[in-house]
């Protein structure tokens, strides 16, 4: 009876043929999402670097104007 619980090898192969492409599609989607996250983090880094430069320049201007 235990052998009745296992699907025949042909059915297993058919199931794998359906599951593997789905898993590949999911993996590709996740890889794309991770690339978007990486790109956004890089863009934010540039924005904050630019902002830090602007704040430093503004501080120098304030110091210069007060003297």
C-alpha cells in the first residue's frame, strides 16, 4: 500500500517539468527585483553625497557671512 502513495515515475517527471520553469521564473523575478534595489541604493547614495556637499558648502557660506 505504501507504493500506492508514490506517483508513477512518468507523473513525477511531468510534475517536475511544470515546477522547474515556474521556479526559474520566480528566481529571475527575484534577481530583477534585487537589481532594482541595488540600483536604488546606489542612486540614494549619490543623492545623499550631493546633499552632504551642499550642506557643507552652506555651512562655509554661513561662517563666511558671519565674519
